[in-house]
C-alpha cells in the first residue's frame, strides 16, 4: 500500500510515518509532499492508496487539496492530522469527503482507531 503524507513540516511527516508503524501499519510505501500542490502531483504520478494531510499548509491547504481531488472524482481514502480541531473543521472535512480528522497531539492508538478499517 502507498501512503501519501502531506505536511509542510518534514519532521511532522516523519513523526506521522513513525506513528503509523507504532500503530501496527508496517511495510507500506510512504510518499511525502510539502503542501497540497505538490501532493496533487504525487497523486497523479504515484496513485497512493491512502492520503494523510495537514490542514494548514502554504501554496495549497489540505482542505483545498481534498476538494480538488474530489472535484476530479478521486475517491482515495483521505484524512487529516492537524493542530486545530474545531466542530466546524470536522464538519467541513466530513462534508468534503475526509474519513477522519486526528488532532495534535496524537498517539499511535489514534492512528490505529482511525485507520484500522482503511489499511489492511
């Protein structure tokens, strides 16, 4: 399985990859992007099976990235890992097609719970 992690912080991309392994999701190919615009390019070239994105990024935000994917009829499972988690953000994420929203700080259990039905 190919998993795309989109976050403007390289360190956070590494932390998320580590949390995936800690949650028991090992052996998957991790792809990275620094923002939504680069993530769109990665989706076009690599066709990931799962996308995990930050909400706030330069160039193109995570929600804009998700909306562009859905406009193009791309139904890749998509979720957010973000610092801000308000009811309005949860509602917008769900309405836009996100399957989960994990708030920072997070644990490996948060990833396991959010992804146990997505990753085999």
